[in-house]
């Protein structure tokens, strides 16, 4: 990247995570610069979602360091126990800088779409309500569901819900956006509308980490592809390079299976 | 022969017991709810001893008859001379407070499980999203969990309050002159139990009709998220 700032947007070193005896991530290290759109690919069980969830501490890693724009999560560990987040205030701050879009949208069902968008800005970031509403309305306009502002999530299609969820993530004014298989729960005809919104975000230079099965998105939109296999990064590079000339045999099999 | 004017007469007389019945309901439901929230929090806590304590409490108060609990409190507590010296005695020697206490302790056990069920019904993904957006602790409970849990538990809780209205009748066995107590007194004066119990039953029916209507209204107001928006239905559009 040109003009890459001194501190990368996300820096991960020596990340390890196990569930019981099963080791999901084996010492993962990589960093993503500001403005990079990184697609994280891998078969299910490869650890890609766990990796993403470690970045905002929905999963607390067993070992390793994660920093967001140069600020590392502070963790503490009593001997014999799993590590825990040491500083709740810092956690809150870093979480609002790296917001997540979930596979199953997870909009708050008792709030209208507009209320979903302003909920965290008003009650977590303590910003002024009027300002948040104005910003939320502009975001809904951007993702094309301005007319749904007073509807409840249950009254929207999956694609509309996911676009609302992306707007909710944007309403936090994040520095990084994390997408956890954002189109996997959608009917095929609804995938395109969500991908279009994501494409627009990428085009405007946002830092995005996207766990996805959409080979088209990985190839055409992202400017970097990571391929995970059994908790290790097996492939890392520009999509053109990795898709046309994969180093890893696993990745070769993976893309042929996905017709990419 | 059913004597309608007599039933009406009894109905009017028994109405003077309604304030006491309602008072017992209000005091015990309100204090029982506070205790129930604490018990539900204990049941949901990740610290096993707290959970166990709440389980034992609920097991005992759900597993024994309210009448037995009422008698044990009213007749049993005075057996402890130590208790007679504490500040609690002026309350506990009153039948009114014994009845309120028994009703409150009993409803707390049932309500705790209703609350727990409501909290567990909030989808895990929505709680996770709230955490991912920086919410935690009290903000998470107040903004995300409580509103949805409340909506879920209302039908079950309205049931519990209706049961409480009827349970106050047991207070008559420890000298309380609420609706049933008055009915018993009237029967011993007139020897006409059928008409008088019909009148008493009608009063409970009326009270519970009002209670269930209030809960229905409350439920309706809280379920906007489940309803179809009116103007869309009118436009014939599908959701």
C-alpha cells in the first residue's frame, strides 16, 4: 500500500486458540494496512471465523498479541485459567473501532432499524442522539433502505437485514470493519445486493477483513487473500497472484471445488 | 332455589373485602418480584453455589402447599423466642404481614423461573452483537436483554398474578377479612354457603378479568416488533 501509516490497522502476532484439546489456530501472524480489503478463505473448521472473532475479543486468544491501529489489547491471565481481557474500558474503545457484521445479522429484534443504528452510538459511545439519527438516516440512504427506517428487523428480507447490519456497523464510525461470512445465510438472489454495498465500501478505501465463501468477491474486490487451513495461513497474497498461481496444494483444491 | 337478590346483596357486602385482597396481591407481587429477580440472577449465575441456593429455595417453595407455608409462618415463627425480641416481631405477629410474606415467598419461587426463561429466550446472537458493539454489564441488560425478556415472560407472568389473586383467599384461614374471609363470616351468620360463594367467586372472576385485560394491553404495547406495520397491510404488500 502506498502511504501506509506507521501502525498497521490490524497486527496479529503469535495468535493461538484452542477449544479444549482441539487447537483451532496455530500461531497466526499477519498484519493488514489501512485501506486493505482482506478476504479470509478456508474450508469450514479452518479457523477463519475464530481468527476474525479474536480481533474484537469475542474470542479471547490463548496466546499472542493483537493490536488495532497500534494499540494492543491488554490481557491478563491467572495461572491455570484462560486469559481474560484486563481493561474493560480499552475493550470498549477497541471494539467500537473494529465493528463486526455477522452471518446471521443479529439485529436487535425489539428495536426498529433506525433504533438499531443509533443504539450503540448513543448508549456506548455517548454521542448526541440528534447527530446519530441524522448520520443513521444518511447511512440507511446509502445502503438503500431509507424507507425501512421505522420497520422492525422481522419485517425485512435477509438482504435488507444484512444491509441494515452493515449500516449499524458503519454508524459506530469504525476504523476497521470485520465481516463474518456476511452472505452465507442469504438466499442466492439476495447475495448481490449485500455484495454491492460491500464493494462500495471497499472502493471508498475502508479497511475490511472479510471471512467469505464468495470467490468472486475475494478475486475482484479484495486486494489481498488469506487462505487458512487447519489453523495455519497457507496462502497470503494479491488475489491475482494467489488465484492464478497458488503455492499451496490445499488452496488449489479449494478453488477448484469452488469453481473459482 | 337460587335467590338472586340475596346473591346481589352478598356481592355488595363482599365488595368491602376487595381493598384488602388487592392490597395483599400488590404487596406480595411487588416484593415477590424483587426477590424473584434476585433468585433468577442467582439461577443464571456462573457460580455454582449461588445457583444451588436458588434451586433449593425454588424446590422448597414450589414443592410445598402455600397453605402449609402460611401456617408455618403464622403459627410456627412465634415458637422462636429469639424472633420475638427482634424488630421483625411487630410485623410477624400480625396475620396481615404473615399472609403477605407467605404469598411473596411463594410467588418469588415461581416468578424466578419465569424470569429465567425470559432471559434465556433472548437470542444468543443478539447478545453477542451487543457485546461486539461495546455493551456489557448493566447497559446490556437494560437495553437488550430486559426488554426482550419482559415481552417473552408476560404471558407466563400474567398467569402467576392471576394465581396470586386467587391465593389470597387462603389468608382467610389466618383471620384475614378479605373477600373469602368476609364470605365465611357471612355464611356463619346466614347458613347460605351456595349463594355467598357464588358471589365471592364472581368477585374473583371480575378481578382476574381486569388483571388479564391489563396484561393483554401491556403485551400488545410491547409487541410492536412482532406485528405487521398497519400501512403495509393496508397497501396489500407482503412482508
